[in-house]
C-alpha cells in the first residue's frame, strides 16, 4: 500500500495531483503537512513546489471533511468527501449561530452580502471581508458565522495564497468561480459510496472501526456505502486486530503476486498528520508493532512527523526553524546500524526540500492593511 502511494524508492511519483489522488488527499490541518507529504512521495525535489503553482491549485481544493479536518484533494474526491461529511459539519455551524443568539435570517442576509462582495472583488483575505462588511453595518461576529456556514456548505472556498509552506495567507472566494467543475451538490449517498470505495482501494485491508474513525461516518453509513458500491471484498485475519479486515478482491490479487522487492519501502520521513498513518485507528499495530501510541502520536491524538523503515515506525523528526533543518531521533534498537546512513540521507534530502519551499517574501497582507500591532 505504501509503495502504491509513492513511498517506495521505485515508485516515487511525478506530480502533486498524482500524489494527492493516490493517498486520498493531503492532510492540511498543519501548514507544513501538505508540502512534507508530497516531499516524501515525490520523484524529484522540485515537485512539492507545484503546490504553489496557480494551475495546480486550480485542480486541487482544500475542504473540511473527514473528522472535520482540512484535506487538499483532487476535485472529484473533494466533491465526495465534502458531500459525505456535510451533514455534521453544517449541523455544528448552525448550532454555533443559535448559541451566539443570532437568527437564520440575520445570517442569510450576511451570506448574501458575502456572496455579493466576493462576486465583485474575487478572493479576499478573511480580515478584509470582515472589515468591508463591518463598514456596511454587519457585526464581525455575524460575518464570521456566515463565513463559516457558507464555507461548510461549499458556497465559499478557502485558499492559502502563501508561496511557502511556513506561512498562511487565508483567503476566501466563491467556489463556483474558483472551481466551476466542483460538484458541491453531490447526493450524500452517492458521495459516501464514492468515498468508501476510494478509501478501501487506497488503504485496504481496513476494519470497519478504522473506516468509521477515519471518516467520522456511522457504521451504518460505512457498511451501506460498501454494499451499494458492490465491490467484491476479501475478508482477512491479521495480527493487527481481532476484528475482521476487508480489502477489494482486486487489490488482494495484486498483493498475492507482488514480488517482495515491490513491497519494500525503505526509509521514509512522513509529515505531521500524514495520511498514510491517519487512515487507521483500530489497526495501528500494522505500523506501531509493540510500540506505545506515544511513539507516534501526541497528547491530542495527532500523528507526529515520523520515520518509517519498511512501513514500521522507528523514530520521529522535527523541523528546527533556527537551523532550518530536519532533525531526526531514532528509537533505540529498531534500526540496524547499516540503515543509519539511509536515515541521515533521507533527513538531508528532506531538509533541502523544506528549505526550497520556505516563504521569505514580505507578507502580502501588509499592503492590504491586514496586520495589526
């Protein structure tokens, strides 16, 4: 599975879109994550820089979806992820409006003003939106609630316009303008079917508990989606869990004839919240082995930037912003001495790629009056 996603030395991939498709998105809750995720899978060190290319950005969209977290996805997968998870995200946004003591009519009026403003101006910094609508008499709290609801519903789209992984320039624009082919009105049942088939294909074998945790959808929705999609499944028993595991018959057939060399992935330095590790919950022993969860997860359940050796966690790494380098830390006894050189080379390669993607230019919001002392 890791090799298919580009994490094998013989399977590195040639573009950001290919990588985002193979991994069912790039986890984007932390600024460095998309860039580091691509860096781990790219055939060339320059490929992660495509994330800042307007043409590539027009074919990838960042949406809140699985577990209400940000993912950057190709448009077809984004449509499925958005529609499949919309109900509980929209519910939370509506509850926030009620809790703040505002009426649906007030927020609808603010939403109409938002749409009119962005239709005339194009993408704007979120603070600029607040200031302009405040000048028109809308309270900032109402604007923020309307902005949140419109984003969750797909009326608006978020975009980070920074030209580097270490900075966020948060803008919003009309989805219909930025992504005219993105289907934000996909039938929820069709969306769940599409999303579950994609997840099973990329990450099988999975347990049902894995799928419910990854997506935050109910067991009924997961099972119903797989049944409606009519994918031929293989049920497996594995050492990772007492629960039955499932994968598509096609992927299982591919696995049974794969050479050992095709399954070797060597050393990989994965991003904070890397999608390959976030895909599982119940069956994390597949990459943790006997290690405690704290070896790869922080106290709030986020995956740390980890080091894998042939698919198993053997250490972690961090970005040193002062020295501008990736510093690694191996768990004693897990990495043969012959592999230490490979780890150092991988860390040096990642350091070079991360340095290339640093944003050293002045913040464009200065010219827009968006910075306050």
